[in-house]
């Protein structure tokens, strides 16, 4: 392949990654390897098979050695995502004895709510959601 073919292919891969494809920086390293092979081919006459071998080695080694560090630096750590109602407060429509259940609305959806403590909960009281078990919210008195 000609030197400019490698450079163009590398530029297309870099542009694709940085513009509209989120390949998690894999295309950056493949594109960079292609550009480096193009520059090496420009500087020295290199056989076709050696160009492809150099491209493969550069792409793989750079991905293994640098991708995770660079990806973390540019993308940063992902923020913690709230994965459900655990820790929230719910107002109980009826009194719940220890281990009793009822239906209650939380977050615009009706859930089965079970008292997960030994303390009875009066109607209208607020309870803390301690865990979610399938489609049941386990609650304890809010202290």
C-alpha cells in the first residue's frame, strides 16, 4: 500500500472515533498505527507484507499497553448511578405489623411493601426502604 493510503486510512479511523463512533478508543489506536506505518513507508521503502505486519504489531501493542490508561484519563470514572429505590422514604397508607405487607405507591409505581423489622409501623408513617427483593420493597422505621 502507498504511504498516503495508510495516512488516509488512519485519519478516517481517527476521525470516526473522535466524531461519531464511540468504539472506546480502539479506533484511535488502529488509526494511529496506520498513520505511523504510512510515515515509516514514506521514510523508508518497506515491503507490503512488512507494512501489514508492522501495522498489526503497532495496533495490538499500543492497545494493550496504553488504551485503558488513556481511556480513563479522557473519559474519567463513570459517576455512580442510582439503581433503584433503596434508601428512599415511603409513606405507608396502612399500618404494618412485623412482617406484614401492603400495596403502596413509590416513584409513580405501585409496589408491594413489607415491614422488615420487628417494630409495627402505623398508617401514615414514613419508612426507609432498606432493600428491594424482586418486586417487593423491604422497609424499616425511619429514624
